């Protein structure tokens, strides 16, 4: 079984690639298990039901401060395991056009790496979708290589 972690910058639309690709992989490719991780943006979990809080320490140090990030778990479409990174600085989304969006993107990237370094399951492939998540492989190698 191949395990893939799909790191998205958001699932704001059922028409987005982040919403469609994991389901397509799971439905059409035998032996592939896909989990999704996204920032917990306002309204992103509509229709999810109660999200389970995972007891994972995920407090990245960015811009001279620790940002407490909570990992929440749900199931999209009833079967795709979806992890939501929740922090105050992430609720308005990620972006590269202003300081808030850039800071949110960096906090999210560090939170994903911190979570991955202690995740109970190992992944064969970590796919980072979008410009906001492109820095994750570099952060992972430099700060979480252990």
C-alpha cells in the first residue's frame, strides 16, 4: 500500500484540484491511500460534523513568537482522512500578497513539518500543492530532517 499525503493550501471549492484529486486517486488506483492536510480556514469544514482533536504538539516558532497549532481530523466524502491545521493566524487563509498571508503560509508550512515529524503513520509521497506550500520540502529538510 502506498501512502500519499496531499498538502493543500485550502479546499475552498468542491471544484478545486485539492478537493478532487485525492478522491480520484482513492477511487481509481488500487493500493493508494491518500490523506489530505489543509489549513483550517473559516468555513472549510462545513458539513464535516465534529472534528476530532489530535494531541500533537505543533507550535512553530515564526517571526519571534510561538504559534499554537491544533491538529483536527475529519473525513471528507465519508472516507478521505483530512487533517486541518488550526491556528488564529490561519483562519483567513494563506497567501503571498501581504505580510499576513506570508506569515500564515510559513506558520502552516512549519506546522505541517512538525506534525509529519511525529505522525503515527509514515508517508511514501508528500505532495505540496500550490505556491503557498512549495517551501515545505525545504523546511522539512533543514529543520525537521531528524
